[in-house]
């Protein structure tokens, strides 16, 4: 797509287009063709946005012109506005020629593939119609609106290639429409940049630029260097305030004219772009060119609009403005935005800070620093100067609460709480000053505990009688505002039964009964309070405490198994446990 700096959305469209083109070279599928339709639709919507962006800026100048006073100062301002409006109108005239040429080309391609009747009538929002809005000379900068999904032969690649570049990609046929398309596109790059850069400002400043064509470069950095060198060439004098905008416009309208294409060497951009491109892909590429031109036009109009101030620094009260995150994790980069609530667009404020690196751009001081191990308090001063040269300064201060970087791994299948057990829960919300939970289907209480040398602060959650429980996680920012971070559901199970650690009884000494949870991560203590032993069909023999006396198995033969019921108290409550013991000598 276009060279130079691109917005994330433009990069996305360009990347998707390249991927789809590669896939088409392998095999054309309905899904791929439909994807081209979707991309083209997004590009058309983007073009409307860029058109409106330019129109809004131009309309602001027209409105300002109608409201200027009739005194000497007003007449001078009106003259200034008219000068820049004339430059904008000149750009618009050239852009309108390109928009119409591309619309006519798209219409011609569709007509040759689908038949003239497919483009004869516009039917807005009719999904059976290819044309939703025809080109209108009353709005010459607004492209026609096509609905590519209504095209039957989306995959046709003979007509686009033949009409735009001819039969061979290695040699662009000068009689085909691609040649004029390329020249118009390059010409617009030159005219938009030159018109925007050549003007006189006041009695002393006269800016001028003669654009040189740059159509080949190693990479974007090399392209930027070439443009910068061209801007600074002998005879040129570009307003430093315009450099960034002009460079951006030139970059975004610069395409690598010749490059390798598959096995072929030095193939023109037209050949690389429209080589066996399906109809919907070719139209998407043409719409993308219109979008690029309208984006450049919007930038140029806004650049020229910025030459006319709509305020005269007449505010009688100024207020410092600081914005940035109130919470940061350890090691995280923190950025603060510092400015005045009102400032002169021609004069950046002077910003100082007690820490971090300060960069001043577009009226805003950007301060970057690393978050430390504890809460931070940053302060400094911001200063602007009025038109009389009098400085106005204000102190500023900003606090950042620093929290530890946190993360978690969840196991949804293991999301279980146990009834009758102190389920320990530690809520964590990264970026929040404090966190909390609300329990549905149970209760909670705040608790602190230590586990293997690590201290924790959280809650003990006690499930109710149901089979499930939900916890809603919330957090509060530095201003005390609460936010929900989701509701999490857990299954509720009864606390597991313990097992006898050593199920043997010696005839000589009896046995001390110890109950444990085997193969479980849960931690629990059990107090055996007694029970009874049954040998064969004899009557049960009761015992108290945790020791089964030797007398209870005096009549039993070594090696036999005896049944037992163990009574205990502990985690999970009071209960009985049935067990089998083996009698030893």
C-alpha cells in the first residue's frame, strides 16, 4: 500500500490485502473473495471519514471568514483566510479529478465484467445492486459507493489486468488506463505538497518548495532521509512547523515504483498490484488509492487551517492540567501528560518535572519514568508565555500508587470449595489499589495466615448448603471508585473422609489410631475420641480416646482382620469412620 508512516488501521488493511493476494495466487475461494469485499467496504467507509475530516477543517475557515470584524484587524484576517482557502480549493480541484478518474475506472471494469446494466442505476443499500451511489459532480471529492457483494464474477482477473496494465506485467502498456492512473497519483503527491508548502507569511517569512520525485528507496527510514534531503535542497525553504506534516503526506503517497515480483525482476507497482488480481481485489486497490489521496488532502487542509488562529489568547484564567495513570506495577513505564487547560497553539509550554524525561510536543509535556518499589509523588512547573512575552507559571503535582505485578493461572475443572473447611481465598486485581470479593451461596470473613514462610491476606470462604458458590471480584482505584472484574463459579463438595494411617493392631500393645487425608492438598487435623472393635460375630468392644487397647483383641488370632468404627472430631466436623484393622502378634 502507501509508503511512509501509516495508521494501525491502514497497516491492517495493507497487510490483509497482501495476505489475500498471496492466497489468491494459490487458489481463489469464495471466502477469500468475500474477504476482499469486506476490505473494500471498510476502505470506502474510511474514505468518507477522511472526506468529512477535510470538509470540517475547511468549513471552520469558511465560518471564521463570515464572522470576522470589519475593522482593520478583521480585514487583515479575512485576507489571510481567503489566501489559505484559495490554496485548499486548488488542492480540492486536483483531488476531484483523481477521484472521478478512479470512479470511472472502477465503473468501467464492473461494466465490462458484469455488463453495462449492472452500473446503469444506483440503488442505495440495495443488496442486489452493485451501485449504491454514483459519482456526483456536486461533491467531487466523495467517491462513488459500490457494493461488491452483488458482483457475480468476483474472481474475474482478465478484465482488470487487461484494462489497467495490458497483457504483460513486465511492460506496462502506455495505452492502458493504469499509466494515467499512476501519473495522476504521482502528480497529486507533488501538487498537494507544493501547494501546502509555498506561501508567504507576514512581511518577512516566504516559504517555498520545489518537489522532486522519489519513487525508489531501501526502506522507510531511507525514504524519510531522501524526503528530508529534498526539502532542504538549495532553493527550498520549508517552514519548520510544516516539515512533519509535509513529510508525512509525501511518505504516505510514495510507492516503490519498481521491485521484484515472484520470479520476475523490476516489476512496476501497477504490475505487482494488478497482476491477475480478481475484480474485487482490483477495485479494493483502486479504492485504497482514493483513500490515501483523501487522507493526504485532509492533512493538507488541516495544516493550512492551522495557519489561521481562531483565538487571541484572551482567556483570563489558566489552569494546569496533569493526566496519567493513578496506579502502576513495579517496573512498568509511567507516562504523564502535563499542559495548561488553555494554551497558544504557536507556543509550546515549558514543562519541568522532579523525575523522568520530559518531551514537549503539540502543547503537551510528556513525562516518562519507571515505577519504583513504592508509591510515587511527581511534581514540577508548567509555563506559557502570552503574546506580550509575559510568562505565566503554575506548579503541578501527581501521585502514582505502585502495586506489585501480579498474574494468575486458573484451572476451571479444579474450581472446587469444600463444605466444612476453611477455604482460603486471596483476590488479586492488577492495577487496583485494593480488592474484595462478594460471595453468593456462602459467607466470607477477612483473614491473615502464614503458609511455609509466606504471609497471605485474604478471606476464609464458607460454602452454604448448595452444590455451587459464586464469588464476584471487585477492585478500587486510587479515587475509591469500584469496578467489577467478573463473577467466578465454584462447585461445592463435602469435606473428604479421612483414612487410618496405620491399620494394624498388635496383640501385645494395641494401636494408636491416627487419621489423615491421603493424596490430598488439603490441610486438616483430626482428634480421635473413641470407637468400637468387632471380632467376627462377637459383640462390639468399645474404647475411648485414640488408643485401641490390647485387651480389645486379646481373643483374636494373629493375621485376622477386625472391623472398627472410629469416632473423631476435626476439620469437617464430628463424624464416624468405618475401617478394617489387621491383627499382628
